[in-house]
């Protein structure tokens, strides 16, 4: 996983919304959605809750 994907994953775990992540990283919401889609694919999950759960278990 790329550094940017890990950064976004941490923001997801912190409970930030896509628009908040976009503002913090100076990205469009579309870019954030693309990163999240890539993260879901790499972690083999289908939603934010499963994504965050796997992330927290790995820490």
C-alpha cells in the first residue's frame, strides 16, 4: 500500500469524512474516493467499517 493510501486509511480510522480528508490533503473528493476504492480492493473489503476494522487489527 502506498504512503498516501496509508495516510488516508489512518484518517478513515479517525472517523473523518471524505470531504474532510480531501481538505486536509489538498485533494479533490473524487481523488479521495479513488484512493479509498484502491484501499478496499487491496484489503479485500467492501465498506468503510470493514476497512477500519482490518486496519485497527493490524496495528
